[in-house]
């Protein structure tokens, strides 16, 4: 019975599984290339689509991390932990990519990267704190401590961002837009990034 179980775990992933990220990335590329421009930013909104989509995909992932962390905190069952690690690290990767794209968007639309701009500084500080908490959590032998540290990340990130003063950064520039095509492009880009993040989590779980 044990041999059969090992064989099942070693079964290679189907070929169609590897086509999923390619299809998702093609979808993102088409949305960015064909998405509507904005009256003020013009084509510069394309980097904003990427920045916001990646940031929100990371936040969705950290929302999942919070649920898994709370489950681990309450139950201490290893089943929660097996999902917690891949979800949290994939979320961190997408959030970090979103912060990097915010620099690209800044250079594209403002002509420079202003690291001291409050929202930019909040994103960088939040990324640093999230990384530290996840590393500390991975070192913890106590499941409840790891669950608490993981669950706290999303709340810290939201606090950093919502408490930051808006100087150059507009308030939700895409979701507050009156142009429906711009909002739809943002939501579809975000959805595709969330799907890509879910694929990466499944890959990490299957290859663990």
C-alpha cells in the first residue's frame, strides 16, 4: 500500500498543466497591449495595470495566508501548514513584483522613482516587514506562533498602505475611474494574476 502511495506522488504532471501559465501570461499581455489608455497618463497606464494587478494578487494571497494562519493557530493541524508555506511565499513574490512595478510606473509616469513618496515608502516597508515575519515564522517550532505571524501580514500591509499620506500617488486610480473599460481591464489582469498565483501554489504542493 505504501509503494502505491509513493508511485502516486511521483506521477509526472500532465502536459496540459504546463500550458496553464503560458495561457495566463498571454492573456495578461493581450489585456495590457489592447487595454484602454487613460486621458492623463496615456499609454503610461499600462505599467499601472501591471503594478496594481500584481499588488492585488499579492494581497489576495496574503488574505489566504491569514485564513490558513488562523486555522493553524486554532487547530495546530499540519494540514493547514502544508498549504500555508506555498501560499505565503507565492503571495510575497507577487507583492514584491507589484512593488517593483510601482517603481517602473513611477519612472514611466512621473519621470523618476521617488522612494520617499509616502505610498512608495509604505510599500517598501510593508514588503520588508512581511518578509521578516515569514522568515521568522518558518523558523518557529511552535505552530501557533507561526500561524499568528503569518495571519498578521495582511493586516500590517493594509495598515501601512492606508495610513500613508497621498502626495504623488492618487487614491485608487483605476478602481475609482469613471471609465468602465479601464476598470474591467484592471479586474481581468488581477484575476489572471490570481489564477497564475494559484497555479504556482499547486505546483509547489505537487513537487514538495
